[in-house]
């Protein structure tokens, strides 16, 4: 399932963008696309909070609420492709910033061709970058929502929970079916088994406190260390 979030207070404009996303979906993907389009920022914010992952977003940032909405989407989804809608009356300084990291920009007045070409270009690049299987820099997972590609650089740890694996990116957790034993055999060397229920990314480790049986990560979270894996961690930290 591909998740799309759209916000514009202009209903006609919103409907045109939604239509073009559907056209893009037909041309680029066999997945089902769930498109949530709202003229009210509060309703879309609520939808964002209820959604596990967001693949695409197109957000009007000519108001403070739109900018905050785009920032919230970025905070929730590292790999979401965000297209911003703006006009010449607002300074780009307000929305071209690292807390949003927009993939592209639609400047009013909008034509259908401009909307289609921009959305197609962004979506095509997204699928090339995140859904192709030939890259060794990302982890490919599949669950009931479809196939997803997560850059290894964004992963903090994998956790085994009730016959499922949860991959933690520091902002999100995504569940899929697999085993840690299998993951241990296919993940890059910098991913370390530290517990029967955890594999941690060595690049995300801030410190190891073996006396407390914990690993502290760079975002402040912790994962446990079991006796079985202490010796391997000691070697790593030398």
C-alpha cells in the first residue's frame, strides 16, 4: 500500500492534484494507493498521526499551519517524498529548510501539466531510489502494505516481537515477518546481535554499558544486552 497525504485549502486545486496522483499511480506502480486529501489542516494532521508510514505528500505551505504540517510529515517519515505548493508572495526561506527537505515545488498558478510532470518526476525517482532491489545500501522489507526499502543509514535496530520483526528508524517502527537469525545472516557487518530479541546498528551506538546490560543509542534510546553477546560487544568497543 502506497500512502499519500494531500493538503490545500483550495478544493478545486486539491481535486486536480488528487486526480494527477491517480494518473501517476497507474503509470508507475502495481500497488494500491491510499490517497488522503483534505482542505482542513487539522483533519489531515489527524490522518498523519494515525498512519504508520507516508510515501508521498503534497502540502500547501503558504500558511504557518501548512509549514508545520509538512514538518510533522517529515519528522514522522524519513523517506517520504514531499512536494510543496506555494506562490510568489511567500519567501522560500520559510519552507526550504532541513526540517522539511522537500523533493520538489509547485508554484501557483498551477496547470494540470505542471502538476502531472512534477508528481510523476518525484514518484519515479522515489521508486527508483527506494523500491528497486539491486541496491546494497538499503534493507528491503515486505508486509501487508507492500514492499518498502529503508536505507541502512536510517535504521537503529531490529526487534523480535510476537513472531514479527520490528525495524526502528528512530522515528518510526515498521513490522514484518522474518526471524532475527535470518536477518543476522543477511545484514551488513555493522549490524550486531546484542540480545536474542535485538540486532542493533553499530553506527547508531553512543555507548555500551555492560555493567547495566544496556546499549545507549545516539537518539537517547536504549536496547538490552544479554550475557551471550557481551564478549562480541567487548571486542567491538576495543
